[in-house]
């Protein structure tokens, strides 16, 4: 059982390391966001008395790249379906739950690596970790974000036949999740409607937990962030593996 | 001894019956050819026999195991080469084999040797570290056959294994298959559109059309029954000369296939 999970995890990693173009390409967006938003809104943010915007923004952008990579890795099942490899795993005498779990852990690992790369890059634009001791907690939150969204991507991809729905997912799931999460702006003093949406967004708690760990600027407590993230991760994993187990070709 | 038993098998997609109440059985060691025009229900039948698709009704036993309740035993008993590619092209030939060995629980210390033997058999050992995306169609097919044999299956399903290959490669592949059947007594279940290949290879042939089996027996019997000289002629006589829709499933709305 562990071997099954391990080999599927390894496959995700190998695919990630081998596609250099994807690796480099996926760094463009976070760098652009850090530079344009960080330096663009920095002066206004400082004038409003909130301090250094880069400090606030960087955890949000790290979360963004974890989110995007994780979703993409989950959705990759559609490619496996189109290129036929999915069949090979589905006729194998192993439980589909283990296949789904191995794949999801692999996707999550890739997403964390991507997040750590952005973490390092953010230091080049002036981000500074205020407490190195809590970095492992930050990585834990990265892992939870990665797990939730890889599993969500898997769940969605299990219901899709081909890539036509991809743009739909980007526009109506991934982008709103990112923009309405407190990644880019503080949650306090938000208009009620936006705040309510953010409170229903699981990414909000992941970003907040990570931000707290890296910069001591949390909105909720660790316990709140952790419990919401863990519960959501479990729910999404269960739904994802259920839908994955129902795939027919 | 019957190694495959199919009884009253039916698969309906909404209002279309892709497979309509078919029954047949295959003896251990047989080479069984399953023939029919496009959209006749061949691939749907194979998908049901290999646990990829759930039948609407009917029973299938593979190597004595029921496909509904003993899925894992069924899955261990066969190897399959699908109609279209099923390799991970971002992995090497060796990695594709290794992945399969782990999924099928091949004993760790035997894996290397088994992969070597099989890759040598299909003459790909010297390309073992190349990414599969660099392979030609024929090489991919050979790799898939080698992979399908890695866990010592009792049955090998081959869904149009020679489609789109040149005569040399086709000949090569049939030689492997014949050898496997003779030396290791592996039962072969194949579909093909090349009637002369089916005639030459198979000792039992079934022709399916519009979801129903219209004849079953050896090539001689089918030719006698239809009063024709070649299997191709019998096939055309039995199934008519009109061209069929590409694939029954392609006519289905997209969402149907995911649901039961």
C-alpha cells in the first residue's frame, strides 16, 4: 500500500522536475505580482499607516503559487485521461483511494517546492521573515493549502472529460479563491460582503496562518486557522477520492 | 477449462444499447479474436471485462473470479494493451515498467530482472532510459505489450494491437504473441480490423455487430456457414457493406460516460 502511494508521489515529482519550461514559467506570475503590487501599492499602504506592504503581500503571493500549482497538479488527471495513462492506473489491482492519495501528496509536494522557491525570491524584493523559529509552522500551512487544492483539483478533474472546462475552473474557482482570500489585502475594515466571502474561503485561513508564522501579522489565531484548514482538507480529500473512485473510461 | 465466461452481458448508455445481451466463453490457452465494425461494441465489452466500466446487467467471470465482487483478483489475472496509448510519455521506458511492477505488487528483488527480460524480448532494452515521448508508434506498442506481461497474467487483452503499424512491426508483434501463447499458455483475447491476421492467429472467432454476437466459432466454420472463401468476405457478408459511425460512445453526450 505504501509502495503504491510512494510510486505515484514519485511520478508527480519526476514530471515536475522534468518540465523545466513549466517550472520557470510558473515563477513569472508571482514575481510580477510581487514587484507590481508590492512596489505599486506600497506607498499608499504605508501612508494609510499599515507599514510595509511587501511584508504583508509576500505570504499572500507564496500562497498564490501554492494554490495555482496545487490546482494544476490535481487537474492534470484530465491530461492523464486524454493521453491514456489514467487507464493504466485504473486497471491496476490497487485501491483507488491509494492512487488518489499518492497523486495528491505528490501534487502537494510539488506545490510546496514552488511555494518555497517564491519564498526565497520574495527576499530579493525586500521581504524579511520576522521569526525564523515559526518557519516550520508556515510550511505546515503551505502543506495544508497544497493538500486542499490538489484534492479539489482532483475532484473537479474527475468529473471532466477533457480540457474544455479548464478555463472555466480558472475563472470561477482559482481566481476568485485567490483574489477574495485576504492574500492581497487585510481582512479588517473590509466591506461586509467581501468579508463574508473571504470567511467562507478556505485559502483565507491558510494564508493567515502562514502570514502569522512568517511575519506575526495574523488576523485569526493559529488554532482557528489550523482547525479550519485541517477540517477542510479532510472534507475535500474524502470528496475527491469518492469522485476519483467513480471514474469510468 | 473456461478462463473467461460472459453471460447475458448488456451495457446501455441512455437509450443506446452498446452491448446487447451477449454470452460467450473462452478456454484456457485459446487465442480468441473479437471482430466487428467500428462502434459494434468491442471496446465497451473489453472495458467491462477489465473492470473499467460497470455492466448494466449480466455476469462476467475472469479466471473464476467475479468482476463485481473480486475486482482485485480479476485485475491481477490479466494484462492489457489498450486501443490507444496508455504510457506516461514523460517517463522513461524503464520507469513505465517499474511503475507497473509496483502497482501490481511484483516482488522487489525480481523487478529488475523481469523488466530486463521483457524489454529484451521486445528489443527495447538498449532504449530503456529514453523518455517514451521519443519513441515511435511501434516501439510504444512493443513497450505496452512488455508492460502488460510484467505481472505474469493468465490472460492478455489486446485491443487492436497492430493498428497503424507497418507490416514489419505487425508481423513482429504477432510473432511475440504466438510465442507467448505457445510457451506460457497465456490466453489471448484480441480485437483487430485485419481479417487475415485474425484468420491466421485465432482458433476461435466471434463477430459482433450492433451490440450482438452474430456468429462464433473457428475460421473454417464461419467461412462454411457463410459460404465464402475468406474471413474478410464472411465478415462483409455478415455485417453488410455500409460504413459505420466511428464510435458508439462518441455519439453520446460528454457527461454520460462519467455517470452510471
